[in-house]
């Protein structure tokens, strides 16, 4: 019973923020931007506490691996050069060893950093070092997600060329692989199913799936930020600019609250405001 009430409270809270008007959401976003230094300091304090917790002991290779993963996860979407530094330690230490599972887990994380940096050739080569047949389902999903992301970024750089459709089709292929093995109530399944059917033209169903799933996600997390920015993209495809702006606001608020520095949603909001003539706010 207690768990039921807790879940209900989370749903009410989630509905509360998503139901707010865009004007109210802009006020929240402005307030969070004004707290940038405080939110950044809290993030740095959390990272420093992780480092200090291991600072006075001699770590085993396994503990060093785990620490590098934890620091990567904290730095990823916050400070890419630091995220790369720690995950590269794992990749370098494990490359060529018999521990293919942990090498793959680190290489997949590094591939994300390289993809965002536009180093697509290096990503292709790195992922080529991984044998997906040797991975469990959870790792396969991470591997397929990264392959899909790589092709999505490639497609963005290849617009108006003959390669665009090829990269989109490759991204769709890997989404299908995820859909086949991911649990149907998981974030990986819902997100890939929604993006897959949206690409096929069914944006209404894709929106329905992500909006329902949003109640299970926590604001201030990267999953929430990605889900809301993707909803904004779906609404843009439908030409519903007010709803696009609404979900961009939710995504940007989540980014600021979680000290997530992938500022695509803020930039997109600025573009909308510029088109509206609100240059100062932009």
C-alpha cells in the first residue's frame, strides 16, 4: 500500500510540472539559470566525494575499473574531457585482455563521447573491436543503442546528401534489434519503439508512448531530458510549435536542475525566441 501511494505521489508531481503553462515554465527555467553556480558547485561536490572516498586506499584493478565507470557516469553530459579521461583508462587497461565484457562496457561508453565529438571513424573502429555475440542482453542493448546513435549523428551531418537515408536506415535497424530483446516496460524499449515508429510516420503513437513513459522518469536526469527533447522533436514534426516549446522547456529545466551541460534544448528555445523577435530573452 505504501509503495502504491508513493508511485501515485510521483505521478501527481510529474503531472504537476508537465501541466504548467509555458509562461510558468520560463520563470522556473530563469530561476534555475540564476542558480547555475550553486547547481554546478553541488555537482562538483558530489564528484569530489566519490574521488575522496577512494583517495586513501590502494585500489585493486577491479575497484579502479568501478571508480572510473562511476566518474565517467558523473562527468558524462557535464564535462566531456573528464569523462573521456576516466573511461579511456579502462579501455586502455582492458584492450586485448580476456575480459571482453568489461572492455565492451567501457568501449561503448567511450564511443558515446567520440560520437558527440564527431569522430565517427574512430567510433566505427572502436565498436568494431566489440563482438556483440559475446555480450549479455543488457550489454547488447547498450551496444545497439550506441550503433543507432552513431548513425543518427552521421545522418545529421549528411543531410541533403545520398548518405542521409542510408544512415537513417542503419539507425532503424539497430532500433529494431533493441526492440526485439529489451523488456517491454523498459526505457530502452519504449524510447526505441517510439523513435522507430516516428521515423515511419506515426508521430501520434510515438508521442503517446513517450508521454506515458515520462511519468516513470525523474526530472533532472538525463533520461528525462532526452525523453522531453525527443517529444519536442515529435511535436515539431507535427507542426505543433507550442507543444514543441513546452517540452523543450521541460528538457531545459531538467538539464539545469541536474547540471546536464548538453544544452541542445536551451539552444532550440533560443531559436524559437529569436524567431518570435524576443532577442533579449533568447
